[in-house]
């Protein structure tokens, strides 16, 4: 399974720009998912099933995409049959070697064929294992980029998934705030889409200051559970 784990870059745009700050000192903030991934295929195949609709929820380990892999499974059966034949030949030659009834060259060739058949079977098994993409975490489907019966190539985006229960509050704050702003500092965030405010706290600060805008990334989390919050919502953080 390739998760292309291809993680969607959900960082604040244009860090060199000054922070969006209101006259009363509030900071513009955006809600982002800790886990947001674009799933894609590692094999060329036709999609046979996508059981979760856009907006639908899923649990970790649940199949999200199934591919029509009849040809890959046929190749696996062929490789396994070749491996069995090569293994039997090697077994016979090993027995004959005990009685000096087979040459060293024949024995070496049988060993090589057995190793080659084992590698072919392992490769075929790997391809079959990629015929299903399972959810890497609990979450919801944010976007479908492909459809059932559609043929996809490796790397083509299929599903965008997010964990809407693990949200972060990202904001750019003036670097001079570092004198008082620390992990654990509490603030209130007013979410525009809901018209409601939630208590929050700073979880961590960025690793460097932008020398042009003199800002630093601050990442916070909502205290407690808020089921109506979704990634992409935005609002204002007040530290008063």
C-alpha cells in the first residue's frame, strides 16, 4: 500500500508575509488536521470498489480502495507453481548429490533456479498485497479524485483523507511575543464559521523566526472535544 503516506502540505501560506493581526492584538488562525493524506496506487490497475463516500467516516485498517487484480493474482499462482517445481528439482538433486549421482554444475543450477523462482513469487505476492489500500488512521474522506471502474497509474491521486478529530490551530505571531508566549500559554479562539469561541493553549512554537516579517509559527490545540470543528475553518486567537 502506498500511502504515498504523500502528506498534503497544510502549512500557513507565505511565511514571509506579516501576520494577520487585528487592531486589538488578535491573531488570525486556521484549523488544520494533524493527519491529512492523499492516497494513490502503487500499481497500474482498475478500481473495483471505493466503499466510503465523500464526507464519510472510516476506521483505521478499513479498506478504502480495492483494485481489480485478477491478472496479478494469476501471475502469483504461476510464480508459486514455478517455485514448487524448482524446489522439488532442488530436493531431488540434493538427494542425488549424496550418492554422487549429479554433477556440481547441475546442483548449482538447480539452486539458482530455486532462488530465482522464490524471488519471482515474492515479487508477485508484493504486487497482490498492493491490491487494496487500507486507512492509516481514523478519519473522513475529504475528496475523491477517481471513481470506481476507472483505470489509474501509480502515483495518480485517488482519495484525500483527513483526521477531523486531531486538529491544530496554526498562526503566525510576532517574534517579540517569545518573551511571554510559551508552550502551555492559554488563549481563546473565535471560529468564524460557527460564531463560537473555544478555549485553547499553545502546544509548540516554530523552530525559527522569519527574518523578513519577524514572525514565528505558533501551533495550538483546542482544550477538550469539539465535534463541530472541521479542518479548514478559521478565526481569531485572543491572548488577553
